[in-house]
């Protein structure tokens, strides 16, 4: 196992090297400029469209609101709890700054992904809408780029078992074992049964469950975090000082923290930022393509809210609580660190909030990513492959719950990068279409849902 871990670590260091970080941040920055800062300027408009999209009856399978909740169910997960903690442990407080940078430019990336997903979507044999990077590569680019869509589908199919399955199950098992001494195998089997029951109904059941659970748990977690920040308001300025200082300055070892170079803050901040909000991975547009809408732009401004909510709000609260509590120098990592930080900052309540949040967020992520993987498999092998894929997905859940956390995170990180490559290339090539559709839409007098 040590040899395999070292081998994967070498691959991880290569795929998450300077070239990948430049590609992710550079693509987002390029799209943000090309869109003339519309993802930032139209943030309020996005929330208006989201509210109106609760009852849309336009062409599609699920409402625009539930499409966002489905993609949020896949992004608001262990990345917001265990991922933020891991980033701070490996890169220091400065890693949170680079997570913010990734999110801000990632809003433009997520917007472009959704626009392309709706614009180039199609219907499958059962009459359901399907879309995502493999489809906008196939339908939007010339035929000699078709292989890129296949590459994405292959990486997406495999990556789902990392970022969306084993990592989620592992984090839940870890936090329940540390909090309540529940054996990991019991957690894994229970999760598998619950996930299997929902998957029977496909995207509509997933969307219905996500549309109810995600808003409730998201509000509860954010409220709990804000209560902690209000109680410890005096410690927020020093925490922000740590974040901004060590985003650009090497940090020496202190307490249980081993120290980190600036490169570590950037690398783990960007990597965990992408892991959390998935901007650039190409996963979310698979759900956005199913939305009931006739306007790619309207779904684009709704989709970009996912990155804002996920990282700018939820991850920031987690990161600030971890830094304010001082738990980040304890030597703990992952979800256990977040649980310790919340418990120290809000005794007899904070730890339970993280535990419950981890379980619910991971459960919804397992559901959302099952759909992403399913569509990748369907693209490669056809509709008949859906049922076998769902069965395999459920079987892998308890296996992931019992794996070593470090190996699981390492594999997930590596697969993320491999999945992002074909999608980012496609977004750059299709950016002129995104810019034109956006200009035409906002040039009209009354862009609104009909």
C-alpha cells in the first residue's frame, strides 16, 4: 500500500503542478474578463432568477431551483468541512485566501459551464434531457475534438467513485466514529442502503430530496457558524490577518502544525477550493442541463450561485471557525478537526452541528455525484448501463467508509485534475459562443423568466 500511495502521490504532484493551477485560475480569470464581470455584477439577478425558477414549467426535467439544489448537494459536502480543514492543515491559514480566489473566478467558470450545458443539451432514448461537458464538446466543437468528450466521460465516471463516493463515505464514517464510536462498517452499510433507496427514482427523486434537505441543512450549518463568529467577533480581525499574511508568506511550524511554504498555501487552497465548489470540473453542468428552462443565460446566472454559496459563504465560515478556535495547530485533520474547532468555539453544541452537517452533506453529495457518474456511463455505454452502474455505486459506499483517509483524499485530488483538463479546454474553445449568448441576452430590454 505504501508503494501505491507513493506512486499516486507522484502523479498528484504532477497533475496539480503549476500548469494545472494556472489553467484553472487562468480560465476563470479569462472568462470573467470576457464576460465583463457579469458573474459579479449580476449576483443579485441570479438570486432573483433562482427564486422565480422554483415553479418553472419550461422544457426540461426538473425546476431550475432543484437543478441548483442538486448540484449544490454534490458540492456542499465534505469539501466544506473536511476539505477546508485539510487545506489549512497542509497549507496554513493562507490556503483559505486562495480558496476565495478560486471561488471568485470560479463563478465565471461555473456560469460558462451551465450556459454551454443548456445550449448544447439533447434528449436521450427515454426523452430525458442530458448534457454536460461530453455533450457540449460533441455538439459545440468540430468532430476532431469528439475524443475529448469521451476522455471527460471516462475520467468523470472514475472520478465520481473518488470525490463523490468513497471520500464522502469515509468522512462520515470518520466523524461518526470519533464522535459516537460508531464502527465504520455500520456507517458504510447504512449509507449504502439509504442511497440505494433514493437512486431507484433517478434524477427526479434525487432533485426532490436535494431540494428539501440542502436548504435546511445549509441554513442550519451557516447559522451555527455565524453564532460562533458573533460570539468570538473580537478574534475575527486577527484570524483575517493570519489568512492574508500567510497567503504570501511562508509559515513556520507551531504547535501541531508542521509549517508550510507559500506554494503549499496556493496548491492546497486551489485544490481544495476546486474540490469544494467543483468550478471547472464539469460536474455541475450535467445537472444544470436537466433544468426546465429555455434560456442558457438564466440557468447560467443561477448556476454561478453554487460557487458563491459553497465557498464564499460555507467554506469561509468553516475556515474562520477553525482558525479562531486555534484547533488548526492541534495536529488533527479532516472532519475531526472541524468538529473539534466547532466544539471548542461552541461547547456542547458545535461538535454535534459538524457531525450532523457532515452526515447530511455527504449523503446528498453521494446522491448528486451518482447522477453525474451515471450520465458519464450512459454517454459511454448507453442507457442499459445505468442500472449496473447504480448497483456498483451502492456497493462501493461501505468499501469507501473503511479505506484510509489519506489515500482516499489523494486519489480524489488526482482524479479531480484529470477530470478538469478536457472540460477547461472545451470552455476556452467555446468561450466566444458564451460571450455572444450573454451579450445578446443582456442587450434585450426585459430579460426575465416567462
